[in-house]
C-alpha cells in the first residue's frame, strides 16, 4: 500500500506538470499565431510597396520614343486603316493602360494568335504623359495588319467631375488622405483596397465603354496584365442571353463571392444582393454595348457610386462596383477562356494554363517585375519584341538616363 501511495503521488505530480505544460504550449501557440498574422500583414504591405515602386520597364524608353515621334513628319505620325475604327463588323478591343510594354504584349499576343489580323482593331487609351510614346511604339511596331488607335484620356471632354461621380470622388481630400496620410501597414487589415492605382481614372474607364465607342455593338475589354494564347474571335459569337457582360466566374473559392467585396452589414447591400453569389473576373470581358445602352447601365453605375460616397457599401477598386453594376447582367463564360492567378499564386495548374485562351497576372507579382513568379514569366516575355531597336537599347537607355541625371 505504501508503494501504491508513492506511485499515485508521482502520478498526481505528473498530471499537474502536464497541465502546466499544456497551458504554456497554448500560450506559445497563441503568441506564434499572432506573430504569423503580423508577418503576413507586413509581407503583403512590402510586396505591394515593391510592386508599385519598381519601374515598369526601361526608364528612358518613353523619353526616347517621344523624341523619335517628334522627329517624324505629320503624315508619318498617323496610323493606317483608321476607317476601320467604327466598323461594327470587325473585332474591337479596348485596352486602358499607361504601361507601354505591357500594352505591347497584350496587342502582340492577340495579333499573333489571331487567324486574320486585318479584322482586329485595338483601341488603346492612355494618359497624357505616355500618349506620344505609346503612339510611337505602335507606329514603329505595328501588329501585322491589325488596326491601332491610341487616344489621350484628357481628350475625353465629356469625362468630367460634373458627369462622373467617381472622378469627383477621386479628387476629394478624404480619398487622397486615405492613400497618402494614413499608414496602410497598421490601419487597414486588407491592403488590397489601399492600392493607389484606384486613384487613376484609367482604372475606372471600363464603365464608360458606350461613351468611348458610340458606333460599336460589342467590345472585348482586356487588362494590360494579360497574355492571349489563342484566337479570341469566338467571343463575339457567344450568345450572352440578353446580358451585358460576358465574364468567367471566380467562385471556386469562398473568398470570391459577393460577401468578399461588398459590405452586407449595410441594409442597401443586404436588401439588393446575395452574399453567396458568384464573383467574376475583370481582365477579359465581352460587352454588348447595344444592351448596355438599352438598359442604361452607366446610370446604374453612377447611382451606386453616389450612394457609396462615404465608402460604406464597398471599399475601393473596380470589381465591387462592377459586381453591383452588372448584377444579373453577367453571362458566365467557359473557364478555359480566362485563367487567373499568375500574379500571386505559384500553384496555378499548368494544364489550365495550357488550355487557356487568356492568362491573367492579376496580383502584385507582375511579369515585368523582378519579383514575378519565375515559372510564369516566359509566357509574357515570349511576346516582348526584343528585336525592337528601343528594347535592344534598354541598358544603354538606362545608362543615358543615369548620365543625364549626373550631368544635371
């Protein structure tokens, strides 16, 4: 009995020790999880900061292109086949970007994979700083027999603060403070909504397609971070069933549903939308402009933007207002048309990439940046025209820039 008492005493002491160890381990796990969340948040912020501060291409490329453009006479500064710009029987693309090389890859990859480039028309809209350089690039590097148009967004006199609520909001002091006077690493758990690209009206121009192309019936909208791998002409014959927008749905994962982007604690959102509804992707969208105008979709967009003046319905960006504006007006395209994730997810299925008509580098790891995912980069660089004299001179141009800076 004495031996049994000693054994039981030892067992009780061991049990007490185990309880203490379990309590200590729980505290350690909690501390580790907190540290992990902090590091993830810091990683997201630093990745986004890197993506937005690294140069998009050769520093001096726009300068050199601009110089070359003004050395041309007026007739050489014009694009051929401009009579095709309003022909609704052709295949029209809309690309809104300030990135010359990225836009060139979109146009090149589309043209190379097109069965008949003479039937394809690319409408590029950029801002004043890169307008001349963008024109010069495509004058020097025409994509086969395709037609090119380059426009300056500042020439759209109809696009002003009295007409566009988003333009009025983008210039508001509160919006500027949100981006530049509040530290994003500590004040907002979701840094994707604090991306300064949302301050650019180029990013919101996709909601004004009928105003930009009043004579066209259908337009294929392309983001500048995509690569086209197959002929896209089949999209113009897809029956949208009376819908305005044809897009690939992205609700394979729970965070790509409506409640990921909209504030369902607000009664206006909760009353009008389904939190479990499928989200869809911007980046490759076929728009029926006839239906758009018939249903006055732009006015729907304006109404919701006015209601969201205090950012209570959604934060920022173009996808949330897109989900709202095209609610019950979006036709789901086959997933093989558009594969996403190459700008953030290294585990995108290679089989999906091989079958895709368009691959999309959505995310911060853009293919023109050093921080891009290496195994996906070749799909993009394949369509960069390194034979072009300006691209060949990349290192010399950068050196010229540096020398010019030193001399000044």
